[in-house]
C-alpha cells in the first residue's frame, strides 16, 4: 500500500512537471488562469449583463453573480479536466502497460487528481473575493476536503471506464468532449436550479451527481451551511456505484491492454 501511494505521488509530480515544463512561471499558471477567470466573470456579469442571483451570504453585492458562477465552475473544471485527460491515460503510456509489475489502475487516477489539484488553485482568489464581499469566511469550508474526496472517487470511476474503452475504441476522447458539453448545460452552473420546472428540477438534482457537487460547493463557501443534505447523500450513493462499476470494468479489460497496444 505504501509503495503504491509513493508511486502515485511520483506520477502526480511527473504529470504536473510535464504540463509546465519550460514555462517561466511554472506551476503558478493554474493560479493565474483561475484568478483571471473570477475577475472576468465578476466584471462581465456585474457591469455588462447585470445578472442577479438570490444566494444567502452574498449580501446582494453587485459582484454576487460572478462569484456564484465561478464557485459552481470550480468542481466542474476539476471533473471535466480529469475525465478528458484520463481517456488517453492508458494508450499514452504503453511502456507502463507492458510492465508486468506496474499497477495499471493508477494510470487513470493521475490525470483526475492532477485536474482537481489545478482546479483548487481557484480557491485562493475565490476566497479572497468572498471575504471582500461578505467580510466573513465560513468555517464550513473545512468540510470541502470531504467533497473533494467524494468528487475524486466519482470522477475516477468514470475515468476507469473511459480509459479502458479508449484502448479498443480511439473515438472515445472525441465523444467525451461532446458528452461533457451536453452535461455542462444539464448542470445548474450558469443558471440557478430554482429556474427549472419542478419535475425537471428533481431529475437534475438527483440523477445528475454534478449538481450535488456544484450546490454543496456554493453552500459551504457562500452560504455557510448545507441547505439540502440529501443531495450530497445522493451524490455519495452515485459515487459508490460508479466507482465500483468503473474499477471492476477496468480490471476486467486491463488483462488485454498490452496485447492491444
């Protein structure tokens, strides 16, 4: 177990280093990109579109909608980035696949965790803006690591399926991009869940696990409380099912990876 964790840490460092190799600012780029996004969203939606959202804790600030939107985008950035990168995690590492002693289940895990780590850089500018608007920092943010773990396991479960199928069908990465585009608009990120008809709202709330992650992010960071715990419970159930199915599926198909590659 210790050896596997050490290997995972080494692969994560290798992946992060490779992404920013040769860049002058190196690993500061995720922080810069996330900071620019929150600035753009707050400026555009507060001065140009003048959008409003009713969210407890934001004190009706003019910047409220941009902050609300960016908070919902953070879990999506980690999720979408992880799924997209994990699809090619196996086929891009044929040398590891052909090593008998290498733990192949680690390959799809690395890009998922890397994507989540990069998305978390956005927490720094977000919390600064939230404190500037509300003059408070809710202690509920200490519960965020629980959400990160659940979201990571959910994403890894899907990553296992995507990575395994891509070995046999190379169209999967392109298909994932299309699926994620549709999934994004089925998740209440750019619109409040309350704007949906009751029947559709219930479906989006309980059949789409990403709705729970987006809502809980906003609750813990902006509202300082979880308004509907059953939503997170539903996401936890989805996570357990998806991770179990994904891991089992991957393990069954991995025996032929070396032959196909």
